[in-house]
C-alpha cells in the first residue's frame, strides 16, 4: 500500500519581516496552524513540520 506524507517547512527566520512568517496571523490562527489544520483533514499518513528558528513558538 502506498503511503503519503506532507512536509511543512516552517524553519525560516524571516529577517526582512522581523518576525517568522509562519507565526503571522491568518484569520483566528497563525499561518502554520492553518496549514497543519488543512493537512489534518486530508488523507495523509504522516505530517512532518520542520522547525528551526524560534522552534518552541512554532
């Protein structure tokens, strides 16, 4: 059986913006929360979120 996974790249520092883009608000949640929420509703077998800068906040 074929398995499918998604990789969310959320490790950027966003120096030019001054704050991580993945933590910017999008509606009632952050961008990374919206992305993961959407992926959770899909038929994926695994979701991997790659974090780096300010990982504890992401």
